[in-house]
């Protein structure tokens, strides 16, 4: 596989080595997959570092993100949160407990269900979430600054096509054939 840029990354060396062992492997496909995977791991690492600065873990951040996406007044039932986050009710309760102890959410009675509870993001929770997103966005801007605006758009378009193919296959089931 020959790189179209002057610079080489560690994936280029890996592909050259694997080509000797597996000469029929499509190195363009392997390069795409390995680079996406490597970028994903690195971006997750920077997110974990950012969240640690704010005293959050990824699960707590995801709960705050889900509440933020629900819009004002930034609340949801524990059941809906758990379903969205694919957690058992016990795991969701533990997560809500930690967020409540940190002052980032509070439980409120559900006005539509006397036995129900709503989880609501506090002002401190919104501020913490917004600040963490801002810090992470700056880190992501540094990484993507290697591309100009047209390249960012082009990459987004290409990645969207890959994502849509995955989504199409997931909906069609395990027997879906390539287009």
C-alpha cells in the first residue's frame, strides 16, 4: 500500500508487514478500519482525561448528555434514562445516586405519576456538562486542525456513508448483502 501523502503513520508499517503474511488482504480497507479504530481510541482517551478533570466518568457524562438532549427542563424518568443508556434499573439507580451526591442531578416527584420520580439536571450539572463539552471540543479542534474546511466536510461525508451502510445492515439483519 502506498500512502498518498509524504508522511507515514504507524498504520503504514503495520500494513506493509501484514501484506507479507496476507498478500490477498485489501490494504485500503485495512488502512481505513485501523485508522478509524486508532482515532476512536485516542479520542476516547482524551474524553476520559477531560471527564476526569470534571470528576466524571463516561457513564455519568452519558447520563448528563442524555438529560441535556431532552431539552429544558432537562429531566427524564430513571426508566427512560436506563433504556437509553442500556442499563438495568439497579445500575441506573447507582449512577443517579452518584450524580445526585455530586449535586449534578436531583430527584423530583413525577407530577403525572404519584409513585414516579423524575431525574432533573441541576444548574451545577448543566454548567459542569457545558464546561466539559467545551474543553473536549477544543481538544477535538486541535486534532481536526490538520484538515482544512473542505477536507473536514469531505471526511464527514465519507464517514456518514460508512455509518449509513452500518445502520442499513443493522436494520436488515445479519444476512444483509453489500450493495
